[in-house]
C-alpha cells in the first residue's frame, strides 16, 4: 500500500504539475487565436443565443435534452466546492494577484470548452435505442480513427468519476452536515444515495430535467448572496481591483497570516485554479453537451462558452470579491473556513449560503459525474453495464460519505488529470475542423 501511495504521488505531481497546466493553457491560447477570438468578439451574439434562451423549448435538430439542460448537466458536474474553497485557497497561496490569472485562464478556457463541445456534436452518434452519445472518445475514434486512445480516455474517466465526482463530493457533504447539525455521516450517505438513485435511474432526460432546476437555483442563491455583500462594501471595489491588478505582476509581500507570494506563484495557482475549476480541456463536459437537441455544432459550442462564463468568470469572481472586500484574506484562514468567515463578516448569519452552496454544489457534481462515468463505461463494455454501474454508483456514495476507500480518492485525482491527455491530443489534431466550421458559421450569419 505504501508503494501504491508513493507511485501515485509521483505520477500525480507530474500530471498536475506545471507541464500539464502549460499544455492546457497553451492549447486554449492556440484555439483562441485559431477561432479568431470568437469567444470575445462575438460575446453579444453568444449571450443572445444562450442566456436569453435558457428556458426556451423551441430547439431545432435532434437530441435527447434541450441545449440548456445539456449545459446544466455539465455545470452540475463542474460547479463544485472548488468555486468556494478552491478560490479561497488560491488567494491564500498566490495572493490577490492570482485572481487576475484565474480570469485569464477562464477567458482562454472559454474557447477550449467551445472547441470540445463543437467536436462532441460534430462526431456524436446515435445508439440502437435512439440515444445520442458523444464526447472525446467519439471524436477521437471517429475523427482521428485512434480507438486505442479513445479507450484510454474512457478507462481513466470511468474510474476517476468514482473519486472526484462521487466519494469526495459525498464526503464533503457528510462532513459539513456533521459539523453543522451533528448528523451521522452514514445517514447522510444513505439519504444522498437514495436521492441520487431517483435522479440517475431516468438517464440523461431525468438528469437534464433535474439539473435544469437545480443549477439555476444554486447559482442564483450564491450569486445574489455574494452580490449583496459586495454591494454593502462597494466603496472597496476600486481598492480590490487595484490589489488584484497590482499584485498579478509584482507578487505580494507577507502580511498578517499571509506568508507572501511571488509573481510565479500567483500565475501558477491562478492559472491552474482557473483551468481546473471549469474543467476546460479535461474532456468531461462535452459528454453531456453531446446529448443536446441541436442541428449546429457551433450553436451548442456557444453554450460551452456560457458554461465557463458562469463557472469561472462569475461564480469564482463572486467568491474572490467577497473574500477581498472582507479584508480577511491575510488572516491565516483558508478554504471553506475563509469563505464562510468572509460572508459572515459583512452580513451576519450569511454563512449558511456557503454551507448550503457546498451541499448543493456537491450533490450536483454527484449527478453530473455519474452521467460522465456511465457514458465512459458504456463505451468500454456496452449498454448492458449501465444498470449495474448506476447501482454501484449509489453504493459508493454511501462509502464516500463515511470516508471509506481513500485509495480510490487518491487514484482518481491522478486519473482525472490523465483524462486530459487523450482529449488534448484529440482537440489539437481536430482543431482544423473547429476552425473551418466556426469560420463558415460566422461568415454565414454575417452575410
């Protein structure tokens, strides 16, 4: 067992080290340039065709769920404790300047996510029972004819899902409820397992219908709560912006409980947090988007941009501003504790927003990641594996809640990083397809 931990740690440090971060960020820059910065130059068009059409049922094309239900499923899996604790940790390690680099990574990540979704729709397929399936495994197989690489992606994804998307999330909910309400983790696990089963048993249509309600509710709750606190401290906004911009390029000296950060630390932690909070480049979200009712890869790709906009540039920014206006970022607190204290300092009794946010975000992640894992395992073994996988998933929620099988948690973190490698290879080699149909689409709507 000690050998397992040592080996996994060595691989994990390599996978999640500067090299992968640089590859993911560099890929995003390349795609941004190749698509002629459409995520920025076409922002008005993107908002018009996503935000303004969130609950519209009028969709052209074929698929299993509405475009918004597809993005809601993806957001359910993406939006998690990282938006709350991860941002706080980024600030305590990299200083306020890390937020600037988080924004840069988010802007670049919009095009990475857009490209993944475009390819997911372009190369998706219809199963014998009429469902639409897609994602990296399908655009790698059908676009590049590299089935062995597609198998690698699904192998990594099907196992990683049990850790990052299941047991880790269940454990964070159980810990939070035990600390706040003294609820036994086993009871939390059983309740979570039952709720999860009720949703996932209906497949993507029920998951989409559920997340379509849950995601806007939990995002709105957190955003409104954060905006209230920011508005109460609006006079500090110029000071906070100055702090972020100044220390993005100069680092920050030690102050209070903050140990200080160099520019390199700010860039590294900001970019890595920005990339991994929205999972752009990891290949998970396009699996959900592939089920959308659409006749245009580009139009569903716009929802990929919308996804990163909400996850990184809005939710993460809300957390960052609440922390920075509270002046607690240098107090020595970190993670959820810092975010919760920041809410409470400006608005007494508002810490429940953080607690409820963790509960909802984590539960949403369990639902979204089940779908990812299910599609991966189906690719490997066929449709007959789906029901057993769902049963196993529900059982593992209970095990995760009581803190069991930590070896899988550890391994899944490494496998989650390994998912990115086949996906990035697929995106880069198929980027000419993305560039061509993007250029054709925007020329057509201009004309």
